[in-house]
């Protein structure tokens, strides 16, 4: 036998004995290996496909690591994020967003603010979890998006710096740096980012009022043009310490926060016509809307992780606190003129809006592996939230501010207690993951205004089973999933205080909302890492959907309601990374989803349904000498969303990158929404009126970004065990 073959055989024998040898040594006692530099030659896969999730690695993408996390979400296949914070994944809403396994608490517009403030460079990968296990909270009826932040495992000092600037109608820029210092049993990390820019929003609304609604002989039409400009500044920070008490036990402390200051300066021009629009306008309303906003959130936590043995037994416990503060000053000025431009009336409304949220959570989880490859996981969790919110409105009357009927105060308390058990087992070729979660919810609220003072309370207990089975077929695996989920109203949806956009559009919450319950079933087939194809069926009772209620004086109140039910079904296919050439990799997704909503309206059953094509493709090109490029396109077809129907949306993004400074840095040029195609159009029909909206955002931009990573230290042996915990809350004041 030649010497090279002898060394190869010897190496293979040592590797084959590795697991046996590991049982006879103390875990993690190998001293750190001091080396000057580690060179990784394997290319990071952009996408990994598993039965319950898809994982996108941001550093493997040129486009997805630019800008903010909000812009990353816009490029994820099958994901659509609206400006009000509603997230759709494969045509379904009710998505929970987590960071490092823990819910980031925010929803709606507050979630959008945080995603826009957090640089994409802070994230390592994003999991699109379509089949959550019993370990996760049962909240969220159609999946979870889990953002994993970058973890630095080197001893010594590690520093990364990132920055980007983009120009559309207005400029936007962000800068961030992350520092990690690990020495012996202590690891310290700190991240700070600053984000500044201006959002622009153009909105056109056409409303047609029926004769039965207005009492006129002919239909009345209103055309609205709105322009909003919103400058903002945001600071984000995250700081923490890990203490390695022993090779098996780690104690961690983490705190993070986001400080946002913004303005919203808008105009609205509302013209009335006797239908059709070609006739001269009958009267006009000019509205000026100014607001100043300060929104701060803070979170802190302590967690303990203890590894029971080298085989994967884990006990973890954590305590977390979250605080959110919201303050806004608003002023609305209205000027109403007749067809001869004569001033008929004018009025002003002032609003002082404020509120805070305090949230406490505690949980414990235990994972026990067994000799036959089975695993048992169990745990419990308790959360408590307290909310106080106040909105004071006043009208200008002869030089004085007089309180009006829109003033409200709202308080809310909620306690959720949960326990769960989950088992993973393998019966010859069949793999089974089964779990059961029990959640008890208790709520108590109080609503106060000038005319009334009322309170409400409720409590309910629910069981949430989950089941995932996999069986190998040919060179792939077929899987069957069933899971029951719940969506509780977020706190903003419950808040009855009105928010005034203009004289004809108000928004408020609904204290009578009930949670929605969903049953999900999916059969899927995955062929190696090449593709996954599945058929999904989902049925939801009491679906919570933003709805539109006409009131007197042609006013519309936008408020969430429980619709009778919602059904979603259809096939979806995701490919892995397909190598079409030595320099060209591609991955794609396509789905054909039917959404059907049913509700009662004026003693009649109403149905809104649409079949929706969803598609996305990502092309990566590698040209050598550090050059790379990327081209991404996405399409989301016409979609039913309760009473509303959303028109198709599509975008194309491109980027060019050059690695510099011995591959420790990179410079990228990127273009977002190249064809200025992202326009949010909606059709709506409610009793007494029809409405059509066309909303345009400042999405089209060109930008440049720079990143650099510095390290000075030694390699630390990474443990093989992994762990994560989760939270679920719905903050949106």
C-alpha cells in the first residue's frame, strides 16, 4: 500500500471512531487552538430546504445583505410586506416574526419601523418556518419568520463595520458597527446602528357613493389626492454578555432597544363630483395633516443554558422584560370650499396620543435524548402584559381648544400560561415529530370616554396539536404536516381610540375582537436539495381582517373585524440552488393559492375569493477576482384580503459586488425596484360605496454599500449543541 493510501485509510478509521472516542472524554476541554487566520474555502449555500422550513443565508446573497431588514423581507420569495405591517407568506397572513428564536414583540407599523431601523448586515440567516412545532407559541396561523443574528465565535477582538446610502426621490442611509470581545470564560458583544431618511407616499382614492347612501338622485363621486413626506431618525442598539460558568453551563445577559423620532407631513385634496368624474367638481376639501412621533422600545433578559450531557440533553430557562413607549402630537386642518371656490367652513383638530406597554415573560425547556435516537422535549411559559393608552382630541372653536367625542382612554391586561410536550421518534424509515401545547389566556380591559366607562374580560383554554411525518421515497422524502394555530388580536387592533387621517377616513380598534383559530394541513415531497413541492389546505374560523365601515357624512372607519371564515389552499414549489453554469446559480419559487373569505353584511352572506399566482427567482453570478452580481424578481398576483382585493405587485432588484482588502471588505452597487413597479392598488366594496386606491412608495432607488470585518484572536472550538427559545406578542399601539 502506498504511503498516501495508508494515510487516507488511517484518517478514515480515526474519523469513524470519533463518536465512540467522544464518549470517553470530558466535553469541550480541548484548549483553544491559537492560529493566525482561518480560511474557509467552502461556498456558503444561499438556500437550504427542509421539511418544516427554508433557510436563506444573507451573506451568500449580494442583494439581500444591503439596506435594512425590511428591504430583505421584500426580496424573500413568497413574502409580501405592506406599509401597515401586514406580512403575507405564500398568500397567507398571520405571520410571526422572531429574532434569534424570540418574538420581537412588535407588529403592524411598529414592526415596520424596527425592520427599517435594523441593518441587514446584522443578520446571518432567515428561516421561513412553514410548520412550527409545539415548542413555539401557538400564535400565528400560517408560519414564522425567524431572523438569526450573526454569532462571532473567535477569541479576542472582532469588529465589523457596515454602511450604505441609497437615493430615490429622497436619500436614505444607515451605518452600523458590531464589536465582540471574547476572553476566557467571558464574551461581550455590542451592536449599534443609525438609520436616517425620508419616506414618500403618494395616494389616490376614488369613492363612489350610491344614491341609497347619499339620498341624492345621482351617484356622488369623490376623488382624493394625497402626498405624505415623513423624515425620520432611528437608533438601534444591542448589548450583552455571555459567561461560561463551566464547559456545560452558560449564563447570558442581553439588552436591546430602538429609539425612533419621525414626522408625518401630508396633504389631502378631496373633490366631490356628480358621477361620472368628467363633470365639474361640486365641492372641495383641503386637508393638512402634521404629526410628531417618538417611539421607544427596550428589552432586557437573562437566560441560563445547561447541557446535561454530550449527547444533546439541554435545560434552559429565561426571564425577559419588554417596554414600549409611544407619544404623538397631531394636528389636522380642514378647509371646505364650494364649486365657486368660496370658503364654506374650516376647522382644526388637535390630538395628543400616548401610551406604554410593560411585558414580562418567563419560560423553561427541557430536552432529553434517548439511546434509540428518540428525543423528548417539554417546557412551560408564562407571560403578563399591562397596557395603558390615552388619546385626547380637541376642536378649535373661537380661539380655544374644546375636547370632542373622539377622546378615549384604554387599559388592558393579559396573562397567558402554557405547557407543552413534544417527541421526535423514528420507526425504521418513518420519522415522526408530534407535540401538544396547552395555552390558557386571561384578559381584562377597560374603555373610557366622555360618555361612558365600560370594562370587559374573558378567559379561554385551548389545545394545539402538531404532527410532522416523513417517509423516504426513491431519492427524496414525502411528508405530512398538521398543526392547529391561534391568532390573538394585537393590542393596536383592540385599542378603541380613533386615529384621524382626514375628515373622511378614521381608524380605530375593536374591543369585541375574538381570536381566530386555524387548522393547517400540507402534503409535500422533497427531492434531495433540488426542490420541494407541496399542497396546502388551511381553514380559519373568525378570521381577523381590516375592514371598512361607512358612517354619517360620507366617513369611513377602518377597523378590524372577525369574518365568518377564511379558506386557503393550493400547490407551492420551491427549488434549491440550481447550477445552470459554472458562473450562474438560480433558485425559484412558484405557488398557485386560492384565498376565500366569507362574512355577513346587512343580513347577507358575502364572499371574496381569488386565485393568486406567486413567483420569485434569484440569479447569482460569479465572475472571479472578487466580482459577483445578482438579479432578483418577484411577482404576487391579484389577492383577496377580506372585503378588499389587492392588485398584482411585482419588483426587480439588481446588485454588483467587488470584494476588497484581501476579501475582508466589499463594495456593492445596487438598484431596488428598477422599473418603479411596486404600487399597492386595492378595490373595495362596502354598503353604500365602492372605493379604489392606488398607493405608490419611494421604493425605486440606487445605492452603494460598504462592509469590512476585522478580527484579531484565535479560533474557539464550537460546541455541537444548539438551542433557541421563543416569545410571541402583538405590540402595535
